[in-house]
C-alpha cells in the first residue's frame, strides 16, 4: 500500500513538472507573438525594441547565475514556487507598462520575467532529474517537450486573439492571471528539500577539483553549447535563411520554421524511449549526426524539398541536447544544483551569443556559409558524446 501511494505521489510530481515546463512556454509565447503591437504601443524603432528586449537577456542570465545557490539554500520547491510567482508578476508588469506606454517599465518587467524563469530553470531541471532517478526512467526530455508544446499553444492563442482584435495589454494580463491557479495546484505535488543543504565542498566536483577542472563536466558543456547553438540559430535565423539563402517566400519560410519546431517537439516527446533502450551516449551521437546532416543539406544543397525535409532533421537533432545534458550533469558527480547550473549557463550563453555571432558572419559571408560554424560545433558534439555516459555505479534503466 505504501509503495502504491509512493508511486502515485511520484506520478503527481511528474505531472506537476510537466505543468512547470508548459507554463513558461505558454507565457513566453503570449507576449512574443504580440511584439509588433508592443513595438507600436511603446512607439519604438526596431533598434529601440532590441534594447528593450535586452532586459530579458539580462534577467535570464542573472537568474541562471544565482539559481544554484538558491536551490542549495532553499530547496527546489520554494525556489519554483517563488520564481514562478515572480514570473506571473513580471507578466503583469508588462501589461502595466503597455497601459502606461513606458518602454523602461516594459524592460524592467522583462528583467523580472527573464530572471524568474532563469532561476526556475535550474530548480525545475534538478527536480526533474531527481524524478528520473526515482522512476528509473527517462522523463526529462518529455518535460522539455512540454515547454515546446507550451510555446505552440501560446503562439496559437496569440494569433487567434490578434485576429479577434484583443489588445496586447489585455492579452498579456489574461495570460498572467491564467498562470496563477496552475502554479498553486502543481506546487503541492513537489516535495520539500530536494537539492537543499548540499555541502559547499561538493561544488568542487569529483576528487575535490573545481568545476572548470572537471573534464567530464566541461565536455558535457561542449555538447550543450553545440546543441543550444543549433537550436538558437534556427529559432533566430531559420526563416531568413530560407528566404535569403534559398529563395523561399516569407510565408514558406515561416512554414518551414514550423517544421523545425515540429521536429523539436516530436524529438523531446519520444526521446526518452530511445534513451532508455540505446543509452544516452548513443542518442547524443545519433542526434548530433542527424542535426549535422540536416544543417549540411541546407548549406550545400539547393533543392527546395530537400531543404524542407532537412529542417525536420535539424529539429530532431537539436531537440534532446539540452534536456539530455541536464540529466547527465545531475548524476555524473556531486552537487547536482551546481552542476546543472554550470551546464544551463553554458546553454544560455549559446542562446545569447550565438545569434549575434551568426549575424556578423552572415553579413560578411552570407547566412548559408555562416551556418558552417553551427555544423562544426554539432560534429564536435558527436565526437565527445561519451561524456554523457551514466556512472557505472548507477543501475541500468529497465526497458519500459
């Protein structure tokens, strides 16, 4: 009876984490789909909008950098509850900034929003990795799949409300209010104490060495850097790459980007099945090679239908990089919060630095040639895939 009750509690905990991944995607897409209206309400130029949006980057990096300390000090439950609540507050500030037509307040709201989700990122992933270990089954990629699913739902709602003429101010406020009840319900399933009160000496990793001398962790960082770079470059440049590099119409470019998103979502929802059967190393290597094939075809082949198929391979290949490396970082050494924070920070750096770098290269050499940098990194990830191997002392996952 106790075992049944424990299993039920673990299932509820897993579904709560699905919600905590879904909600950030939903909220992110809710305001991102309204950026044209936001720019007009705030009376900003394109450059000015870029400066305002930089508040999101500053907040995200700040949240990520302090997240490990927060988890070790307060535990994942309190961090998730507080940061998710602050994210809702950030959304409310965004709505208020639009009502007041204040770019400065909007940038501040983005800092709160980004910082909250940046800090929540590590806490949710540490909790998800703990659930994986207790279930003896890979579920973290599916959790990240719910984030992708949330962005799809949020984008669909955003397009519908835009078509109905609902103002961006009211839309963002409604999205904030819609997040309150799910947070209140889901947090009850998260136990107290995960990741809390770790010994500070543990931050030095195996054999007392600091993180930057932990070779395995650094190689995991290389993998997440490459895969996050591949994901971020598609998110920011894929439609333009198809229009300028292959001559597609803007509408076709957007549809092709939807194919990439579909590949990402499918890969994350199905990835756990392959990981449990073929090992993390095999899946990372296969994913990297699949992503490299897709990117290579887009760079070197001019056939339209091949380019369309290639973005699906690109999406499938990039889909498991972030969740799989988070799992590897959490169980390949002591101090899971600190190790997850290092890997997550590396991934965020790729998301933030990658797009401007590709823009610089694209300006001088063309976007298709610029993607050679992405291709090279993904190939490197395939060669160092061994870094994500499970510790030998950890039991092998059963086939489900």
